């Protein structure tokens, strides 16, 4: 079972960019492409970036860390068209549906 660490701060930041907690949690359960984010990591906290599809089929980006054994989303947003093109070359499943 995947557990998440949510509070007003990270919830509001993700929703500001159009993604809900339900969408983000569904993306983690469906599977994401994850990579370390050394640029935003510190000795105290290692951060990661992930890309995947929302339940509605839109490509999205999530920054997160692990805190007390839980996934703590830091920020999430829909991917820009240029990012979709770039990542789709490596990950063919990262494509916008025609209606988005």
C-alpha cells in the first residue's frame, strides 16, 4: 500500500497547477517514470521527479520526496507541449490524447 503525506501547503501548491490529490495518488498507483533530482536535493532530504499520465490521459510532472515512509508530493503540474514531445521519444506512453 502506498501512503502519502499531505498538508495544506503541498496540497494547495499542486492544486494551484491544476492537479488534485486524487489524480496525483492515482498516477503513483498506476506507475510513473522516476528519477533522482540532485539539483533540488539536500543532505537532509533527497528529492525525485516523476512523469506519467493522469487518470484522464494527460501527461504530468510531479516533484516529490519520501518522508517518514510516505510519498510527499512537493509540486505537480501538467507537462508543457515541448516536454511531451521530448519525453515521448524516450517514453512512448507519454503522449497527450487528441482531445487535450
